[in-house]
């Protein structure tokens, strides 16, 4: 299940990206110019949870990256390729599972057992681009914010609902996952980001569902978050939009809800 979650997440990205997962959710993720930088930025997102985690990247793992990864204990690493030197280093780690991603295609259906039966659904293959973003506020997101909004939205899609993701500079700062309240998810993400000394000023917020009240955008604003991405569709969308307009925040909607159980 962890490997399945890792592969589904990394498939969201075309840029050089490294992600670290625990219990099906990303605890670290970053896109950078090279795989070593991506790993170090992903690790910085939560170096505590990374212990015993699942590592995944969409680029060949070289010796420099392997040497950094080998400094901590982890269970599995998944990559499309490894240099011989990196593979030799990993072979020296006891009980480490090293996997090569051989195909970029995933099955079109998902199955789950429930009670005495099985349910079937289509895999969520939707991945938003800039053209899918509908600005709903007076202030439009800046170029850098658009990049971060799309990055955060890919993460929120592959995290357990209810989910809030905070990101900046194509780096996962923190997320609140699997919460019964969207406000609790946001507060969890904020507390976690602060615990690792991240500056939330200029960060973006992604939500996997609409905001039924303006409380989340208000809390986000108070922490310095400047831009928001969400599906939209609440009968009270206007309240969140109005708060953003009154506080120079930008918000975009996608019209598509990624909901993961």
C-alpha cells in the first residue's frame, strides 16, 4: 500500500522530484534542479517522520543522493534507475528494499473490499494545469504562486481526506491529513510547519474540498499565506472569496474535487 501510494504520488510530477511517505501520505516532497537537492528539500519537510519511510523519485539516483539518503534509516526506495555506485551503496544496507520503476502506466481501475464485497472505481487520472485554474478573487496569483499552487494541488490529491497542504518554493512545508475537520487539518499543518521552523509568509494553501466557511482562509491569512487553491462548489463560496478580496489574498478554483479515502 505504501509503495502504491508512493508511485501514484510521484507520477503527478514531470520535474525532478523526490518524495518521502509514511502511512500512505507524503511527509516530505520537493521539486528541484537535481535529484540530490530534491531529496534534501523533501527531507527538510519532516526529518522526524522520514525515519522508516518510503523514498521515491522520478529520476536516476546517483551516488551523491544515495550517500545522503543512507544517513538515515528507511524501508524502501523507488526510482527509474540507479547508478552502479548508488546501487552498491544501497546493497550494503541491511533489509533495504530497492525497487526499479519499470512502467509509467497504472491500471485504470481501483478495487477495495468492503464488508462482504468489493467496490470498483475509476482511478483519479485528473491532473490540473494552469489552464484549469479559475481566478475568483480581485488579486490574481503571481507566477511563482501559480507554480506552488499546482505543486500543492498534486500533493493534496494524493493525501488522505480531509487534507490541507501548505507549500512554498515547490516544497511541502506541512500537511494536515485524514482529519474530520478542515480547520483541524489546517491547524495541524500550521503547527507542523512551525515545528520545523518554516516561514509561512508567501506560502500557498491547497484544500481537497471547498470551504463551507471563511474560517480556513482567515486562519491562513493570519499566518502569512497569500494564495489558495480549492475545488469550489460550496453554496457559501462567496464568503471565502470576499475575505480574500478584503485581505489582498488570491484564490483559484479547479471545479474538480480530489477525494481520497
